[in-house]
DNA sequence: TTGAAAGCGATACCAT
DNA sequence: ATGGTATCGCTTTCAA
């Protein structure tokens, strides 16, 4: 590994000048700077990250802690964070908060020991880690007071509900996997909020058994709102085998806009998270803190959008009358 | 940030002793070592990664370059690599080879500048990058001569084919997305290899249009082998709307065992990659090189396994006779 | 068993 | 415009 000293001695100059030239601060004559640059590439010089980090006190690396990069959405977020960080000249060190709060804590600790300049953490299941050693940005839901950047799951839920209201649906089934998940709860809450007073709805959790779709349909339900694309897909396929075609008999809407949403027939109408924006704000916020411009660390909330596809359609006239059923 | 010197002066001893004690090399008296450890935790000492890296010439960080962490399987691999690296006391810096070979090259360069000790690279689309600056492990297919750790896509293809042969199927449709993908080609090749002489088959690529499933079924096809779960899912849902039930009318098999394989109805029979083993070998190999035990850098190939689920079933007696159709 | 001191590579202050 | 030099925190010989 060549270092600045070797470039310097190769040119018969001082190491300090080499540093100045390479830093491009303009303290060196254009001529010498060029020769230094030439020599550097000639020797294949690569600046030592360790040397620089030791002197400057900054590693140029930020840590990313997520519950499980295997879960949907997280890979996209990681990808986007890496892209944004790269634009800022920062690297991203990943760490998995394997199972539970302890894993999260030790993952954070490990990152700090590796000398990261800051940490972006997507907290594990409603936990709200506080990091004191380095600047950090918590990416969670608006209901978490420590969350700096949040995905507006309630708004996403409202979006799903209003989209189907506009299509004329009035009787809904809301399905989640797990009532203990704050994210799922927020989504369901948002749906319920938008529906209250305008339509009838029932909330079901698959952890307590899969709903009887035929019965629900017979009772007037024409639209099903789910908390995930996977769940929406399951509903559609289950319905299909029972003879209920989507979107003719029932409209179904998913969440997260996974790749599968475009791969299945009918394609899935889905509520799509703005991962790009989430990552942008997370990195920007952390970068601002790192650049001493720590003043604008205001919380921000990122909305979902909707992708209309084939799994949702207009309600049949039969189901349009809200007075047919009690609220 | 407290450092060793502060611990030393706080205890009225030398910094060297602190270093020795904390390194646990046993050169220090048990008693003193304990007091040093106590003082360290008291002061909240965190060793400086930069200082250590500068001195030892090793950062304890390895880079992971992948085409697109958004694509299926890659997140799992990244996750597994991070886990394995963690066991070895190594961190993982991720980098995306955004679009094409250039992005890959610059991603690798960026990692080197960040001072990684080694790089694991999953090459972009059949490229075969050669890294000279640091030790590296290429994770690709057996057909790539530079690949150190390979996933045996051909074997996976054979596995899919033989599984359906054993169920009595004889007339097959092989579907891929893109004939330019080496991975997909290997999988298809493996299928064709296992089928040749035992059954009839046709290969189709969705990039040239989606096959007419009704026509194929009418022509005797009872099993469809795909190169991905997403494609399998599309086939199943498309077939369902055409009145072809899976697995009664046709058996369908996917690849990669994505989470969705267990979430849809019918659940997907799928060829599952051993990401854990792939990552284990990748990290182990790199770690061996880093530990100077560079001798055993033998290439290794990791086989796929199969997860039998609901999307495949026995062929109906009608389709069992191979003589009904020409080879 | 413990300490003194050199040095890893880059940077920034202070001279010249 | 350029050079000398101290310094960041840690490790590692060599001495005591």
C-alpha cells in the first residue's frame, strides 16, 4: 500500500504538501498539484481510511440497524439508504437486531465499536432505543415519540379505505395478521378511521383463524382491506377457490407494493411506502447532525401513495346501499 | 471519548499495560487486569476502531457487493453473510453495483477506499470482476471459472424436473423470464438435462410473450417448471382464471422459496437455495485467506434442496403415457 | 510483571 | 507556495 510519504519522497517534496494537494484545498501550485496527482495514480495510491479517521475523528461510515433484512420492505429501505449515503460520501455498515431488544442493543453497540459516525435504526417491534454515544435517527411510526422519520401507516390505511369508498364499496372486512404489531395496528386504525360513519366494517386477525369469505360475502361485504400484499394475495386465492372472483365479487387491497403485486393475476392494488423518501430524509437528517447543523432535526412524516391495479373495482349496485345494513 | 491513556493515568500506570490487559494476552497480573477492566467500564471506554486499524493494518470489516439488494434472495444472502461475519468478529459494509459493470467496479473501489479487509462479490449479470487490492471471494455459478462459492443452479433445475417425473408427469413446459440471464439459463438447462429422453418439453420465455396455458394443457402438458416463485405464482393465478386448477390440472414448481411460497394458496413447491451455507462458505473462505491460511481456497458448489408443497401433485393417468406424444 | 518509546497514515497548525 | 512537526489511539517490540 502506497502512502503519501512515498509519493512525497518519490517527488522530493514534503508529505504535508502531498496531503494538501490531494485534499484539493488550493494551497498548492497547480503545477505541483498535477504532478502529485499523476504520481499518486502512477503508484496506485489509495488513501488510508484508518489514518484519516484517526486524525479527523470521523470514519465516514454510518450504521444501519434493522429488525430483519429478510422481511419485505427492509431490503428496499437498506438499498435506498445505501444509495443516499453514497451520495453524501458515506458508507453503510449493516447490523441485524437479531431477535428482540437484546440483539438490537448489542447490534448498536457493535456498530459504535466499529467507529460509525452515526446510526439509523428501525426499531424492533415497538421498542424505542436511545443511543447516546453517537448521533442517531430513529425511523419508526408517528406514534413513537422518539421517531424522527416516520412512515404514516394510519394515513396509508385511510388511503386504502377511501380508495374503495370512492369505488362505491360500503361494507368492508379489515384483515390483519397480528394485532400485536404496532405497524399493523396503525394501518387498521387508519382504515377504520376513514370508514367510520361512511360504511360498515369488521376487523379480523388471522392469528385467530382465517375468515369465512363466503359467509362475509353473503352478508354484503364487497371489499377486503388487508395489512400486507401477502395477506391480500392469500385472500384472493382463497376466495378464488371458493368461487369468488376478484375484483368482480370482491375487491381486495394490499400493502407495501411488493414485487409480487405486479406478478400475480389479478395484479394487486396496493398501498406503497415511499422508501426512497424515507431513506432520503433519514440520511439527510443524520448528515445534518454530523455537519454540526444539528438545528433542523425536526420530526418528519412520510405518506404512502396508492397503486391502482386489477384487484380493486367498482362495487356492484347491490352493495352500494349503506342502509341495507346496520352501521 | 475515553482512551487507554486516560485509563492508564487514572490508575497511575502505563498505557502499554492497559493495552495488554484489555487485549487479554495474559501478560498482566490478574489483579491489575481486573482493576483496569473496572476502570474501563467505569469510564465507558470504547476502543477506537481507527487507532487499532491504523496500527494493525486491518479494519475488521469486509465489503459485500451485490447487484441489487432489492431482488429476491439477495437480502437473505446479505443477512446470512452479516450473521456469519459477526461470528468471526467482522463487520459488513454493503455496496450496490448499481446498474451494470461500471457501477460494480466503482462499488468495489469505494469499498477498498473505505479500508475493508476483503470483499465478497456476487457479480453483476455474468460479469466476472477481478479484485487485486484486497482478498476477495466471488459468489456466482459453477460456469464462472472465477467463482469460488457457487450455487448449483443446474442441479436445482434437475431437482425440479426429477421431482415431477417421480410424480408421473411426462409432458412439460419450462418457463423463464429472460434467456440472457445466466442463472435462469443454468436452471433451464438443468431441467432440460433431467428431462431429455424421459419426457417431452418445450422452453418458453415470457420476454417473448406469455404462453397460452389452455392450449399447452390441451396438448398434454401437465407440469410447468419455472425459474422463479414469482413466475410460478403468475402461472398459477393465470391458470386459475382460465379454469385450470393447480395442482389438479397442472403442477407448477417455483424457484428460490421466497416467503410468498408459503403465503399463497396453493402453497408453492419450490427449489430452495441454501443461502446459509453459501454465506457460511463465503465468509469462511475469506476469513481463511485473511488469517494467512490461504491454502484452502478451493472452489465449492452448494446444492439446492426442494420443498414439496401443494402446487405439485401426481399426474393424472391420462398424461402418464409418454408414447402418446412424440419426443 | 510493567513501562518507555516508536510508529501506523493523514492532517493541520505554524513556520518559512 | 511549501515544509516541519505534533497529533489522533492503539499495538508492539525492547528494556527494566
